[in-house]
C-alpha cells in the first residue's frame, strides 16, 4: 500500500511542482513589486508593530524588532498556508471533476508555495539580526527543527481544514476568528512576562505554534532550545499528530468531495 502511494506521488510530482509555481505566480499577479513584496511586507509590518508596541513592551530592548519579526514571519506562514490549503479543493473543483489527480496534491501544493515564500522572507530576518546586534552562534543551526515542525503543523492543520471546508463552507470565516485568537496567544508583539504577571502564562503551554515560535527565537538569539524539553517535545508531537489526523481524515472523505464542490 505504501509503495503504491509512493509510486502515485512520483507519477504526479511534476504536477505538484507546476501547482507550486502557479500558486506563487498568482499570489503576485498584477503586482508591480512582485516577489519583492515578500521582503517589504514583513519589514513594514515590523516597523509599525515596533513603533506601536515597542513603547510599552520593548522600550529597554534594542533587539525588540527581531523579537517581533521572528513571531510575525512564522505566524504569517501558518496563517497563509492553512487558509490556502483550506480553499484548495474548492478552487480546483473544475480540474477534480474532469481528470483524476490525487486530491492531496492540492492542499500540499498550497502549503509548499507558501513555505517557499516564507523561506525567501527569512532574508529580512537575517538582515534585521545584523542591524540590531543579534549575532548568531552555534545554536542557530537548531532553528531548522522548529521550521520543520512549523511546516508539518501547517500541512496537518491545512489537510484537516481542506477536508472540513468542502462540507462546511462557513469554516472559512470561523478560521479567520480562530487565527486572530491564535495570533494573540503567540506573543508576537509582547513579552510573555506580561502574561506571567496576570497568571495566564499557562495559555502559552497549550499553543503549539507559540512553542515553535519560542524555540525558533531561542535559536536566533543564540540560546539552547533544549533547556526545557517540553517546548520541543510538545510541538513536535502535535505537529506529527496533526499530519496523521489530517491525512486520515482527508483520505476517508476525499471520495465524497465530488458531491459537494
């Protein structure tokens, strides 16, 4: 069974590549800045957030823009990747009705093209670390681990959403609300000490995306993410489980997609 799935993937891998290319092109269609906006958008957003929230939370921290940028970039990929995956089946309804293609190709390509754009946007982070004096050390290599977790988590959640949204169209609006809640519990533009003072720090331990952002920040700031194993183990387990659940749910219901799209 596994061998059959691998052979099927190999057969359609060129379609996957083309869908990824198409996703990137469509994202910047009719845009004068094109891919350059991938670098400008997080930079401008970070400037605004630093001006607004730096006064309250980062006044004594010269590296606060880097703190914001790390959270903003990772959250933006999760948000964009899951929303694109959620819409992918309905967006390709015409192709699904006409020719046979493994349906998982669509949410997978949606997450992958967003991941490529995200990786390109990390160039801004490299520049910011140099400008604000956050110089990398040996621990920067470990930043690859949270990036892999982030990709798996986004893919897993995206597969779940892409399945559910076929049957529940209103999920798109509900997910926007959920993303807002997730954003405010990811400590993107404030320090966690703010919540610790109010006794609500336990919220962070329940948010795998915050855990991924936290250990990514640790790596960028030159700290070991393994000081407290919980922050590594929890998001790793949740990321893998999300993929397993997403694939199982998608496989169970994919034959019924044609009746609802």
